[in-house]
C-alpha cells in the first residue's frame, strides 16, 4: 500500500504520463527548426582549412584559441587587419565561443 502511494506521488511529481513527453517533443522540434540555420556554420568551422583550431598559448588546457586566416595570401610587407574577439560573460568555463 505504502509503496503504491509513493509510486503514485512520484508519477505525479514527474508529470506522468505525458508532461515529460510533451516537453521532450518541444525540445526536439526546437532543435529541428534551428538546425538548418546552424548546420552550415558548423560544417564550415569543422571543414575549413582557413581556420587553425585550438592553438595553445598557455600552460592550462583552457588556454587555446582559434586563428582565422585571410582568404587571400597577403603580399610581403602588406598590412593585414586583425580582429580580436573577447567573449563576454561565461568565458571562465572555457568555451571560445
């Protein structure tokens, strides 16, 4: 009796039978709808030879950066613009983006 009551409370707490399934379906739909927008960026980042990834600049594992090389080879002595992007907020957790 007591075990049945605890199981019933647990089901009510977890939202059985359908609340979690609805939330999971909403999450999957969100991912499916956003994927076409992010997929080309992800493929470009992973496959591009113009991006030098995870260049180590310090002793710790998190001391890494990515270098985006210009499309055309600069002439000797030609000045090339440099863009430095400093991530705001949660950079402490180690993500570069």
